[in-house]
């Protein structure tokens, strides 16, 4: 179903209000299925990209994407290279639309109605509606009561200081402590390009644009309200009779600020909506981002997410440390020449399940795979400083066994030797110098990028569990790597 066709489906209640933290939803069958991300140079699936965003984040990006259309587009249609931007249907399902369509692209994203026709149908009489006039008058009343503001003008043209052909007519404009300020009353039908155009205009003027509403209900938000909410640090400013009366009583402009407060619930975030009447001069105003807010939602949410991520990482690290310890303990207690008893079978099954959930594979039985056994014997021997699983007397014999029979585990063994500081022990046991010569030959082979001692890609996750921090290093010299780089020396490969 095309985005515009889906937009015509009836909506119960006339509006869909989304949880800001929920995943954004794409239309089922968008006309533009793939776009070029001009910032990364990559082609991305439109539905996958949209569905990978939180609703709040997508709305904020939607504003940014629209602002950049005229100068440096973020996205282009993969078929025709025309700049595209994000729109939504009445269900708040999103899709990309061409900025212009001339019929040359097979992806058609526009309604038969022109934008001017839509404007005429939607906006006729709205700008001078009674609610609009009332809110505008309340803004003027509030500003007039505050001696820190001057030159209050209503519906007066603002000419660009940079382009004599460019101008705007804000609902109210004023000069105050932060310089010139334009107040615009948000209408439920304000097009996103109108919002973006005005933000860009006042930013170029070095002025501040403040969007004001006469009423806000967080449980009933139109997309046009969300465009302002999520591009303004999740704050909405309201001027009403109460705030105007308080402004006159205290001779200082006040506004009602509705905002989201992030709250941690377990390992996720939820929102609590709050509302306070606050002095306008107590708001944080940013001309570069054209934002004006009371509560710093972005910073608070980022701090909570960082806290959650840190705790999750710490818990996962503790779990991995415990699993590593259990695996080593199992291997050290294992009887190589006999079948595991019932207790060992259950312990192995539990280890397999826990590690499989983390993308690390173990064989069905600890005795099933000779390559796996060699890897475990080699690493465990390096850890203990003496042979494990083989009837050898010295660690250097383990090194030769790995090199002779399991060259795919040589680099992992080298990392283990470094981690557990067994280099000196190997040198002491290498009385003939045979291991030193073999190690030199292995290093030369790795430097030439030869596959003889390249690690088995399937074992890399397990090796990274046994020897933390080795994953990227092993992948770099694995035959499965597309960026295979020769090692500078065997000792460096095993250590760095």
C-alpha cells in the first residue's frame, strides 16, 4: 500500500498519539523503498531505517532533514537522486517523499492535490481564527507587562538583514535581554516546511524563534505538535489567561511549560509528563538550535541511558567472567580419557546453553571435537603453566603440539601465553631453541599474510571469552576477514 493511499484510511478519533520512546513505524509498502544517506554515502532500506528509530528521535530528525533540503540534503531517492524528506500519514506511519516530482521517477509519492491546493483547503481562515487572535493578544499582554521587553509589534513584517527579498511576518516580535525574538502561535495544521523555513530564517538573523501554544494535552498530540515538541528538547510552551495574569501581576513574562521527565524503570526508560508556570527569562534559549526550554530532557535521558548501559555492561561482564571461570573449572576437572558422568553432562549442557545465548558455540560433548579439545588444552595449559589434557611434562611440548597438529589455534595459544605471562617459562624450557625457531617461522608466515596459521573464524567468539579482548585482533588475520592484514611479527600478534 502506498503511503498516500494508507493515509486515506480512516482513523478512530481523528488522531494517533505515540509513546515517544516507542519504535517509529514505516508504512507497509512505501513508494521510495531505498534512499541514499548523503552523510554516510550508504544506501539504506527506508523501512528498516525508519523502524530502527525511536519515535521521538525520528521526529527530531524529520525537522532536521526538512531544514537541510535546500542546501545540503541528508537523503536522496536511490532511483532518481532527487532530495527526499520524511512525512507521515494520519496513522503516524512514516515514509520518504520527493521534494519535487516531474514523473521521471517510478516512485510516486505525492497526492494529486498540489501543496497550494492543500494549503487552501486546510488553512483558509485558520490564521485569523478567534483562538489564534486570543493567544496572540495574550502574548502581547504578557510582554507589555514586562519592562525588560520593548518594541512589541504584532503582525509586523520582519525583513531579512542578509537578503532584501526574504521576509517573514511573525505573530509577535519584540526586543528583549536576549535580543530580537519572534513569537509564533502554533496552529494544528502548520506544515513542517513552514516550521523549518522560519527556524532557518531567524537563525540567520541571529534572533530567537519561540513557538507558543494556547493548550497542550500530552495524550492527544498531532504530528505537527510533535514536530515542535521533539525539536525543542521535549518542551512545549503555552500562554493562557493564568500565565498572562501572572505576568501582569509580577511584571515579568511567564509561560506554562509542559515537558517530559525521563524516569528509569528497571533497565528501561519511561516518561512522566510535568507542567509548571515559569518565568520566560528563566528558560534556556539557544539561537543556533532555535530551542527554548525549561527542563533539559535530552541531557537527563542521556544520563539515565548511560547509567543503564553501564550497569548492563557491568552485569554482562560479571556474567561472562563467571562463565569463563566455570568453563576453565570444568576443563581442569575433566577426565580426558573417560566419558563425562551425569553431573558433568548437566554442567556441560548448562554451559552450552548460557554461552549459546551469547553467540559462543560449544560442541554437544566436551569430547566430541579434537580441534576444540586442543584449543581448550592449549589455553588452559598456558593459564596453569603446565600441560592440561595431554600427557606432557612441560608447557613447551604443548606449544609444539598445537603448532604441529592445530595451527589454527597457534595465535590463540600465543595470546594466552602473553596474558598469563608464560613467555619466560617457555624460554627456559626451550633448551634446544626449537620453539624459538618455530615461533620465528610462524611470525614470518603471518607477516606474509599466509593462511597457514590463520585462526578459524568459528572459534573466535570462544577465544575472546577465554582471552578477553582478542576478538578484533583475531578477526583481522582470519581468512573470513575482508581486510586481512599481515602481522608484523608473531610476538606482536599474540600480544597486541
